[in-house]
């Protein structure tokens, strides 16, 4: 692996150079909490979090662009590192989550624009990252695969969700007719990616020594990926436009059955991930300070609410809606807690004049 680069002096320069490749998980987490609270009828809270989501999107988009322009060596090193590269898929997922929320707010053109931008980035990352990682590694990559790789699944399913949302509001025509097939195709690709990657991750956990640093928040994406896959399936099931009706009807039994399997498997993950967290923080005494990767815990918790509610409504499973009505507050509480930790970390960083905090460097994502 390339030797770590020396960060520049100063708070802003250091923050940009070492910006976590997965920081768009902040947008993902805030956006999905806004979606969940809107679905459950908490309109004021949803709008407040939506405002924060938009602000986070603008700030991070500018920061990522500045990192590319001003600190290219740091950006390039992140792209080549198997432990960090896949985190860039948070850009796709964050953009799509915001697009889906704005679709709910009645902004179809903005939804299409954000969705088009997201799928463009998805295409570049989907074919560019695996190729560059494997070619540049010159060694077995299995030992460096971790929960971050499942962001690839989340990003893929987020494209499916936006395609379904756009299909529901598009005017009759070629675009409206093709979007359901696009949504279903991305859902299928996402499901297959999840199966492949989760097997590889299980093998890694069994074959490679697990440390407290390794067993970090990104493993929560194992649950989040099943939740967003369930939500993407629900988006297909409720498509009733003329161009989608026959297509969705033919797929409905498979999509409905498999989406419930995904929801159940995601539910199975939760106690195991809690145990991993207790082992990391209590048994091994890992630092409880803020780290950007904590947003990778908030997003799955929020998405579990949305997935449960959406599938419950689409399939008329009342118990899933009941789960969502309770679980929504788990996501809100996690979002509020991590937001508070982030504000405290920011205040401390200003006081220290830009000295790096433990576990804060962007190029150490695990």
C-alpha cells in the first residue's frame, strides 16, 4: 500500500485533504431520517432535517470538489485503497436519497436531475473502482474487503428507487415506459451484488483476525443494504402507471417474496451488529469520540424504518407498519446523537487549531 501522505497545516487544509471518502453518508443518514419522519406524519421534523440534508449536500459537494482540485494525491490514494475506495459510492447514495425526498416534496425535475447525476457517477465508480483496485493491488484483496464495500449495493438500489419515483411522476411517453425496467434492473443488480459481497465479507471475518478498529460502523451497512433493497422492491410494487402495470405484474410474486426475505435477513443482522458494537466499545475500550463513519450506523437505522413502512403498505403487512411506527424514533435518536457528537468534535477541532483527532483521518476508513 502507498505510504500515507503528510496532511497540510491548518484546519481547513487538513480537513479537505483528509476528508473521509464516505462522508456523504451524512447526507444519506439525514435524508433517510427526513423520509421516514415524513412517511410517519412528522412533517415539521421532516422539513427541518430536509433543510439540514440540503445544506450537508451543498457543503460536501463543494468539499469533495475542492479535494479533487487542491489535494489530488490524497484523493487518488483513497481511490486506490481497497479499504476506502468503495466509500465513494456514498456520493451516489446520498444524491439519490435527497432526490427521493425531493420527489416526495413535489419536485420531479430536480429529482430527475439529481438522479441523472447519480447514475453517471454510479457508472464511473461501478466499472472504474473494481478494475483499478484489482489491477493496482498486486495482492489478494479479500483481506481488505470490509463492510464499506456494501455501499456499492446501497448506491445501486438508490438508483432503482429514484427510477421508480421518476416513473411514477413522468409524463406518458418513452421515458415513463422505460423507467420501470430500469428500476427493476438496478434492483436485480443490487440484490446480486449483495449476495456476492456479503459472502466475501463473511469469509473475511472468518479468515482474517478481527480487531476493534476493523469492526467499525461500516458493518452496519450489511443491514442497511438489505433495508434499501427492500425499499427499492416496494417502489416497484406500487408502480401503477400504464407503462409499468404489465411489467410489474409479471414480476410481483418474485419481488414481493424476495423483498420480505431481505427484510427478515436485515432484521436478523441487528442483534449481531449490536453485539459487535458492545464488544468494540465496552470490551475493547475503543474510543467513543466522533468519527464520520458513525453516519454509516444512522443510515441503516433510518432506512429500516422506511423499508418496513414501504413494504408494509405495498404488501398490506400491517405488522411492518407497526414496526416502522416504533423504529422511526430509533433512527431519529441516532441521528440526533451523532449530530451532537459532530458539533462537539468541530468545536474541539477549532480550539485545537486543526490538530487531527483520533481515528479522524479520511484515508483510514475501515
